C-alpha cells in the first residue's frame, strides 16, 4: 500500500495542476449552463457507500479465524508470491504508462489534436484500476485459509467468507471507478469553461488508462496462472498420480498464486474497464443525442443506484449444509436477481423523473439487464455439471482424451449460438426502444445505456466471480494442510460452484464488452466531429451539398467517409479486425504453452533429483516454480498487449476513418463469439473433470479421470487466458481509436494520398 500512495498522490497533484490551465482548452461557455440534476449525486453517494461496505466486508473476513499454523504458513507463501508478481508487473506497466502519457502529452500540448486532459485522466484511470486489482488480490489471499477454516464449521460459513471476500473486490471496483468519474465530471463542469460536449469527449479518452491496465493484468495474470496450472496437472495428476493441490507437487504454490493474480486482480481490472468505459461512452452519446446534462446524469445515477442495490443482494445469499451445486447456484442467483429486479424498478422511476419524454430508455436498460442474465444462464447451462452438456462431456472421457477435446470444442461452439442471438436481440431492442429507428442518436444512446444497465449490478456480479479463486485456494489449503475429508468435500463443492460462477462471470463480462464496444464505436464518430473542429474544418462536402461540421449528424459523417460495405477499405478493416482476434488468441495460447513446458520440465526435474518428495520426507522447491511463472508472464505479455495498441493506430493512418470502422466491427463480431466459445469450452472441460473426481465414472485416478485432466489442461488457457483477454482487446482497440481519432483525421489523408489509396 505504501508503494501506491506516492504515485496516486502525484497523479492527483498533476491533475490539479492541469485544471489550472484548462481555461484556454478550446471550450466555449454553454449558451445556458444547465445545473446538475439532483439525481446525479446518486453517483458519488453510491461510490462512497460501496467503498464503505467494501471496508466492512474486509473487516468481517479478517475477523474470521485464519486456521492452524500450517494453514497460515501456506496462505503466506501464496500471498508473498502474489505480491512479488504484482510488484514486477506494476514496474513494467508503470514504464508503459509513462511512455504513453508522454505520447498523449505530445498529441495534447504539442500537436493540439487531443484534449489537454487526456494524459492526466489516462494516468488516473490506470492507477485506480491497478489499485482495485491489488486490493481485491490482497483480501483474496487473506481469505483462502479463513474459508477453509470456515468450512470446518459448516458449508454456509465457508461460502459466506469467500463471498464477502469477493464482495470487497466487486465493491472496490465499482466504487473507485464511479468515484473517479464523478470527481472529474464535477470539477470540469463547475471549475472550467469547457462545453459539456468537450467535457464528455475528453473524459472518454480516460478509458484508455483502464483498458491498458486491464489488458496487461489479464494477459500477464492469465499466462502466469495457466503455466502453473497446466504444469501442475500434467505432471502431478497424470504422470505422478497424486491429487490436485498435493503439497508434494512443486508447482502447487505457483498454481494458487496464479488464481489470485489472474482470476482476481486480472478479472477486477477487466470489469473495472468495462464499467468505466460503458459510463463514459453513454455520457458522450447522451450529449450527442441532445439530452444535455440529463443524458450524463442518467447513466451515472443508474450506476450509483446499482451499487446500493448490489449491497442489498449480498444479504440474501444463504445455503443449507446439505446443498447440492444446483442449490448453491440458486443461492447466488437470489442475490444477483434481487439486485437486478430492483435496479429495473428504480431506473424506471429515475427516467420518469429526469426525462419522461424518453421512457423508452427504460426498455433499453431492461434489455441490457435481461441480456446479461440470459447470457449468465446460458453459460451456467453449458458449464455446470448440474446439466447435461457437461455430464455428457464427462462421459466422453471413457473413450480417451481425443473425444474429450472434441466434445469440449463442440460444446463451446454450440454455446455461441444462444449467446450471439441474445446479444443481437439486446442490441436491437435497446436501439429500437430508445427510438433509434426515427432518431439514430437516441438509438445509440439506448445501446450505451443498455451496457450501463447490464453492468449496474457489477458489485455483486463481480463478487460471485471473485469468490471462485478464493474457494479454489481454500480447497488447496485444505488439501495441503491435511484437513479432514469432510472439510475437503465442502471446499471441493465450493470450488466446483466457483468454476461455474467464474464461467458465468466471464460470459457476463464478454456480453457487456460487446455492448460497451458498440457504444464506443458510436462515440468514435463524436470524437471525429471534435477532431475536425480542432483542425479548423468548418464544413464537409456531401452529395446533396456542404453541411457544417457543427450540424452534421452521424449519418452525414458515415457518408462523408464512405463507411459502406462497398468501400474496400471497410471490408479490409473488417477482415483485419477478425484476423486480429485469432492472432491475439494464438499469441496468448503459445505463450501459455511455452511457459507450461518450462514448468513441466522443472516439476519433473524436482521429482527426479530431490529424493524423498514422493514419500513426503523432502520439501519441494516451490520458489523455483513461482519464479518460472513470473518471468514467463512478464516476458510473454508484451507482444499481445502492444498488438492491441498498435493495430488501430496503424490501420487508422493507412486506411483512414472507414478502415478503423471496419476494424472495430470485425474485431467486435469475431472477438465476442470467439471469447464465448473459449470461456464455455474451458468451463465445461474443468467441471467435467471435477464431476469425475467426485466419484462418477471411476473417480480419481481412473482412465476417464486422466482423459478429463488432459481436456482440462487444454481448457485452462482457453477460459482463463485467451478467452477473457479478448473482451479487453475489442474494447481497447475501440478506445485507442477514440484517443487517436485526431491523428487519423489530420494525417491519414496525406498517407493515403502518398500510398494512392484515395
């Protein structure tokens, strides 16, 4: 924490200094400065309340007994490894942030084609995103031994400790993100002379900080955790025939560390970015739609109310001692469903009090919420062993690894059908109900507000996801510390539930990413509008005559830049966007493969060269495996991350605005479906293995179990590295396009002319 205080204070000071010079920032006083509606204050109130309850849940978890000395020692090893990894990651990300901030400063202060706020907002968003991930990981590493100890008392006690740990993660993410946005907007609205349009479009660029941090956290954490997991499983379970999380396995501590840095810190940064980006995009689209400050107040107020109602949802999650996995899922569902139902009711009241002439937006929020719930249920159906797809997949293990792998791939592919239909209907309904077929700007705002609606209950949704790694670590702690079989049975049940909630969370994250990316795509047009104004362009030539830039509509800009399917630049952009998704997955999968190979070699070496490990007489060198995962993750995450940053800029400069629009459409369509496929296939493989481990089809050590373990090792990087990273990829490419829109507008015509592309 001490390391984080100084940079954060520095950023706040830099932001304060920048505000002193904004008077010349190009804004002109609004003809009539609207006062902030009173409901806007729900945003900072909700953010602060979320942080207060995060502190309360943190104290609740820390007040629980941490277990025996051996349980505490194991938890300390995991915590030290997680801290060491994050320290290294933040050094690399910090260097990247400094370089990027300098580039943004050049665009802002040197070339004057970007808002002068961009470098400061970028740094602030990235810092707070990293802080949210750190705090979530801090409580997760504290909660694992406490959850195992709680499971000695009862199944419900273990569930409550793990859930409250997840609640800290969920509430810190939404609290910090919404507080950041609220403070920026309030200060810029009241203490500068920037117009409302300039404020929201300038703030839109801040999302690049959160997106960049999320990509590094997700890719690096994903490579770390899966290198350890695959190495531990292939050598430990398949070759040495020892149980999962057995203390004799040298990779077991690295595996538990990976759960925290990948599935807690990485997921937290991922959804921080989705939440942040959806509100920013909706703010910009609301102003474009002519709703003024009310169009900004609505998404922020919905987000604030969502935090309050998420807190209520935590208090209805309870379970009985003899609960099955399906009953545990229903217990979690009660909390999420209650929060979702209440936000639907209060958002209707909110819209009626704020903009009663646009009650169709209530339908847009409902479409987003319902789409999120349905995608979660689809994921649950295809990944939980309470349902037939995963049980059928487990049955295929009887004929060997090949049929398990084929079955998992087909299950994942099939799951994309309903998810794709659901998100398509969500987009159409949110657009239509907002009045989009008569006013395209209102329709696009409806899509943005649908994304906010889907993410409004993120506080509890993310908590049920972050619960999973805590339950997994609790199971590992119980196994390594030799707790009674009844405790391990309870932790295994909680862990299996965590696999399903994690898969559900990934589906939810991917669905929200699709809506957020589409809203950012629409907001990109607004940034083009401002970029033209900054460049001194007063009118654009259209087939029917010239139109002033100030009065031009979205359709006018699409016509001006020839964004049609008959334009080869658009088609090439679509193909390159689709290609990027596949190349990105290939790079991350190969990274896991290389890192896992080193881990396998190290585990085999220790089994071979350290006598007494298998008999439990000698202690493995856990630190060596932790070091392999750390080095591999830091080295391998750079190329995929830079790919996502450089491709939109390169395509924009060569193919112009039309090429960028195609790129974003192609990456959105392909990335969304590919991410759903990978997340659900991986979740099904994992739970098929756990279904067998609970005594079905021969149980642990059987031929079916070994085949299922092979399927699980294939699914691990699918569901925890490549799949989750794709939803960040599609949003990051969109937000990078927004940030560099000014450069594309100013310089792409010259480059296109040089290359004879005009």
